[in-house]
C-alpha cells in the first residue's frame, strides 16, 4: 500500500533526524515557539515585517498588497532577510493561472485546467523551473504551489486551479512543477491535503464537508499526494475541510487523524506540514486564532499560517507557551515541528 518501502531513495535527504529519546526541556523549546508561525504583514516596506522577525516568527507570506514592483519586492525581501539574521521562509502563492500575487511582475501562465487538458502536454517541469527562478530572483524561497486537488463534481470550488479529473494527469503535472520549483531554488508546498476537489463550497467562508470514505479518497484525491511524497515533496499544506468518515469532529488542518495518522503514517510523509490560513471562515467561525494554532500543532502541523493578523502573534505565542507548560502540547511534538522546520531550511541553504 502507500508508504511501504519509502525509507530509501532521494527523499531520505529530507528526513529530519528522529527527535531525541528525552524531549528538550520547556525552557529550551519556548524561545522557538514563534518559529511555528508563517504570518502575513501590512505595507510595502519592512516596518511590520521586521517587527515580526524580531518576535521570532518562522516565515512570512507575501500578498498582492505587499508588492508594488520588481525592484521594490527584491529590495524588501533582501531587507527582511538581513533584519532576520537567520534563515526564514519567504513565501508567496504563485500558481499557474488566476492565483498569483505577482500579476504584472511575472509573466501570466495558463490555468492548470488548460494545462491538464491540452495535447501535446504542456511541459510543467520547465514551467516550474521558470517560476522558481523568477521567484528566487525576487527573494522568495517558498511557493504555496502546486495545487494537487483532483476535480470532482461539476461546480467544484477549486475549479480551474485543478489540473483536472484524472488523478494521474494531476500527479504528473503537479510533481513536474514541484521539481521545477526546486530546480529554480524554491520550496514547493503541495496542497490542499487530503484534497479540496470534491466540494463546491469555499472554505474561506464555511467549512465544506466531504463525506466520502478513505477508500474513495485513496483511489482519487490521495493519488497525486502519494506520488509527490514518493518523489520527495518537501512540504504539504493541509485544508480546512471536514471529512466525517475520517474525523467526525475536526477539519483536516486540526485533525490528528488526518494531519497525523493519514499523512505521517499512511503516506509516510516526513517533511514540513503547514496549515492553510487559520483566519479562514471554516476555522474562525468555530475557534479563536490562538486555539486553532495550538490544535493544529497538536494535530501534527509543523507550522501554522496566519495570513494577515500580525498583531495576533503575541497572544498566539502565549497560548502555545501555556499549552506547552500544562502538557496539552507535548514537548516531543514541538521538538519534532522545530526539527522539521530546521531540516526544510537546510535543504534551501544547499
């Protein structure tokens, strides 16, 4: 089944060392808690970004509102990197098609729907290399792409962001794009695990429900993720859908069943796990941001994404600290998350 015999091969370079038998003390772990966050910031200069770096966050996500021009963004990423004085993730959503934060700066690309449908096939490896080189040239080192969602029912929310209905086609293009990004110097984050293609609702607004059993997901939605992981995917983003047949209570991003058992054990993924934006309605309508972040890390995420509320960082870090201190967030889990972050940053430094 998926995940057997995965230990050898090119993926082994991404494996974080196993956490030590006795997890580090709370005192040792506390200074690193902010590193579990990737956060958005306001403005086109580095004032708020530098503040976040001073607070110790692990990375930043850049939005259209942060980006004015090629020169400005190149200067901004360099300034942030210098202020940080340590390796950090500088991430952006740059998919082929309509999800781009750099329109007008980078060349427009066809939609995945188009890419997956035309014959002869589009060269997604070359496309990924081009995007990777361009992003790296602007100072980014992480791209929340490719989208490995397999299209399900008519009117599926993911729409033209998916490479199509055929899991093999989605897998082939997605994995090629992922390798291309890496060749260009940028870490791909495959998304939205375990698959956003089967629902018509938008998780920015509500928590969509996909009530298929694991057996149905395994032959369709999980196929591209399984292949990408086998091919050394460095990072995975979890979604905010409820899959009641897998976990009747918690969405994938907060579910130990899905972020832990399914992804880590069944699919044998040992890279970096991050959530989709925890400010989205699927989550914020039910949990406070500090609560959601603690639950995500407990469930198996290594990093939580907070797309715009930079001001929430102190309260989120305080919640992580108190969960660590009272034992609801195990020391070993925090140590493992930090080890995964370090391992991912090391692959970028090479």
